[in-house]
């Protein structure tokens, strides 16, 4: 009887050491930092179009819903143009969506989340800060054809989520060096597997 008591205490200690489901759910709402290299390649000019308002980290409106802006490399800085009129210039630019469901299209491909535009090797390099759930919607159909069987897509989603959680505190890119990420340009069938 005494050994049963110690066994119960041992089980209690072991299971209390594991995090609860609530803790893992809170962790899954974190973001990923993804450097956009694959789709964009090395560009000295990119077109930005928004489906919602985006503001700068200082709170000023950067781009309004339906607006189109162009970022151009100019002497190691990012020049911001609306039509052909220069709006400003800076070494880097951070923009945040006013509403979470806003999309920012970069050269025609939509992305969710916020962005840091930087200069890397003479080219414009966006870094997308995106929630893991939205990140996975952009990964699964790029890592596996979205029309494959739903169970295969679910297995891919589990593998992609595990990989993402392991690299959560790392700046990754959207190439095969990590996981191919296609932004908000996902597929309904693979989205349901997440």
C-alpha cells in the first residue's frame, strides 16, 4: 500500500512538470519572423498595395486601403514613392496593420502581419512578422500540393507547425533552407488541414 502511495506521488510530480494545453495554445499565438527572399528575389524596387490601412511604428499612416506605393533603393536607403512623387526616405521602415485582417501585397503577392523593410546587399529585403497560424497557411500548400489527400495535408501541417515552433525565436527565410512560405496566397483545402 505504501508503494502505491509513492507511485501516485511520483505520477503527480511528473505530470505537473508538463505544461498544460493552455500554455501550448498561448505559445502557438506567437509570431514568426520570415525574411522574404524566395518569391521576391533581389529587387531594387517593389510595389506595395494594401487591403487595409498600415501605420508606421511611430503611429503615422503609411499606406491606406487601396493605395499603391513603390519602395526604391536609393544610395543605400529606401525611397518611398506615391505615383511618381517621393514621400520620404529612410534606412529601414517598419509598418503595422491597423486591423489584423489587412493584407499587404508585395509585387502582387499578399501577406498578413507587419513588416520591416531593410536594405540587404543593395536590395530591398522585407521581413514579415506573422502569426504562426497565418504562417502555416502560407507554408503547407508550398511544401505539398494542396490537392493531395486531407490526411497527408494534416501530416504536413503537423510537421510544418513543429518546425515553426522550433524556429520561433530565429529569423528564417521563405526558401527551402527553412520552409517555403507563400504568404496569404494559400489554398482552402490545405488551410482546413491546419
